[in-house]
């Protein structure tokens, strides 16, 4: 298979996105993760733009890499300065990075408004900078900034900028859609011209942004037109609307276009890798992200579930495992017997058609009342256990009571009393908490952990409340979603009631009973 290189610029371009920041050690961990994935080139940034970058380059110089080559990033020489005397270029060629990526101007608008140099001087800046880096033993990638804007305005000059870089020794010229303004047909047409003219002398790359929502499409169009290196970022991080998303581009190139990009076994780590980077960047993974999102292979409609059960190709464009993801069958009022059977099998339950039909009716009735089992799989499993006749109650409730008292000084105190029967014994427990749910949780655990001590390890990790019919004001029905964990697994439960405390109690009880089953 023909090869296409991935060039990752998460650590430089990606960090220009709002709220994005990583320490030098975190950036090194990203490099290690991308190397394990098989990314060919990783742009680490400016070697000495700040102390953090200096620390990063020092760390990367000692980091053993199997697949990736580190690239330093810089600009063509300054106006009126010799390349050999430009401080930034000197720092760049003195770095350990074997590849340097130089960005230069292409669009007349920038020559007039930003750099304020003539077209001839700009060509000299490109050629002399590339030649200087090559003379110092560096491989050079030349990024033609705003190439497509320039090409639409003056194709002859845009091509002459690439020619200056290639004549000076650049091994790659990358066409940049810096403003993200281009459409796929424009990118394809211009790339085809560049490949036809220069493809025999230098590799052609593409660097797209997503301002028009076409970052991925433009990158794939460029490859289709002959580009053989794609720049982008993990999860599409980047300034404004972000960069082209390599997380989507990689499987599209390899699984759909037939290019050799990374080893197949590495591709199966894609989901894990990009979620790891999300975690480092303190970004919640997009559940609807193509290929790697939690919902990328999630099926809710009964017809879809039945189709996937018969042949996954009916409603899945690839095998989820190829990118390290997995199928999810979501229970809802749209579910059919296939969904019920799938969920039951996952829980280790055997159910017949009659039980499945009964579970569907209960599910539809509860979803109509406001329950949301798609986000609470543990509660749904308990529903199935009820219908299958294998449910084991953790306790029997006699009553609970919650009292909230506000003192004159502004202090608010909450106390819960729980009366339950556990294994034939009656327990009455009282506890204070930071609010009614906290107090109920503490009181209930005091009652049951003497018999079932392992339940004390459960932590409530998230608590969400939603008002379902806001037009009813304070009489509205409330849905509670509760996430819990025990150090080894996580699960979600739900409760619905016109009383927020009762809805919370239902979700809390389901959480403990799920762990008990």
C-alpha cells in the first residue's frame, strides 16, 4: 500500500486553542502516546520561545521513540537580516530535532500588511532560510502559509513561493489553508496543480483548519489529489474552530482510502490514545466524535439494533474494534427485543421472548414517566433482573425522613433518619450530611454496611438534576442521574419523582443494589 505520513502539531498549533495548556512533562507524555500510535512526525514547537519549550526539547532529546521524528518549528528569517544571523533560525538549527518546519508568507495581503516586504524579498527570505537550515544538516518542511488564499488571488506567485523553497532544498512543501476558508473542490484543484508541477522534486503536504467545517474533508481531498503528508491535531484542537482532526483523518485514510499510515495493531489503540490526550488536556471527550466517541457505534432504535445483531454492516461503517472502540446498545422507548436480549446477555441473564416483551413495556412506560435508562445502564440492568425474576433486594424500606434546618446565623443543617430491614434485622440510623442526598447516603450506609461491608467502598462521583416539565414550576417532575464507582468499575443510575429527594433516593438505592447483585 502507498504511504501517507501523519504530522501532528498538537503541541504547537493545538495549544493555541482557548483554554489549552500542558506542562513540559505532560507534552512529553503526549509525544510518547503519539509515538506508540505510530504518528510519523511530531511538531514539538519553538525550541526556545519560552522556558517551558526549552524544558520540553531537553526532555525529548532523551526520549526514546520508535515511530516518530521530532520537528522544531520556526519562521523564515527576519526582514533585513541574514539567515545565518537570525537568532530564531540559529536556535532552531542548534536544537536536537532532525527536522525543522519553516513557515513563510505566500499571500500578497500579508506581504503588504504584516511583513511589509516586496515579493522579491519574500522569495529571498524563503530560499535563504531553507538553504541555511539544510546546510546545517536539517531536513526541512516548508509550510506555505495562506497558500490557498494566495493561489486564488495570484496562482503564479503562490507557486513561485513553493519553487523557492524546493530549489533551496525543502523535502516537503505543505499547503496551508491557514484561515480555514477553502472548500474541498478548491483544495483538490490547487493541490493537483502543485503535485503535477513539483511532485517529482518534493513531497506535498496539507495543513487545514476547520473554520468552514471542512478541515477533515479538505485534508482527504488533498490526499486524493496527490498530497502524501497530512498535518493536524489530536481531536482537532486549535485556534478559533480548530485544526484538521487527525483522529478522524487517520482511520479514514487507512480504512477507507487504503493508505498505509500506521500499523493495524496500533490503529486499534486510537480511541484509548485520544482519550488519554483529552484527559491530559482536561477536556471532556466528545461522545459524538467519529470513530472514537462513546456514541460512534451506539444504537438506540429497535430496527437498528436488530440490523446490527443480524449483520453489523447494516448500521456500522467499520468494525468498532479496528479503532479500539466498542458497540453500545442503548435502552429506550425505541428499543425492541434485540436491545433487551443484548443488554440481558451483557448482564449474564437468560430471558425468553415473553420476558423480553414484558421488559419492553415496562421500559416504555418508565421512559414516558421521565426515566432515562440510556444514561443509567445500572438501573436498566436492575429492571431486567426484576422482570427475569432474579432480582435480590438489598434491604426493605420501612421509612426515611429528611429534616433541613436553617439557623439564624445562616448555617444550614440537614439530618436524615432511615429505617430499614436488612437480612431480617431492623435498623434505625441517623446521619448528618451536606444536603439531603448526602445525609440519606450516610444514614443508609450505616444501616447496611454492618451486614455488607464492601458497600462502604462505593463513592458517588457525579450527581445531576434535570427538571422535565419546567412549565409546571415547583410542581415539575425531576430526574436525577447518579454516577458511582468502587475503584474498579463505574455505573450510572436514575430516579424520577415530583419530589427531588425521592428521585435522589431512587437513584441512590439503585446504585447500592447494583453493587450488591
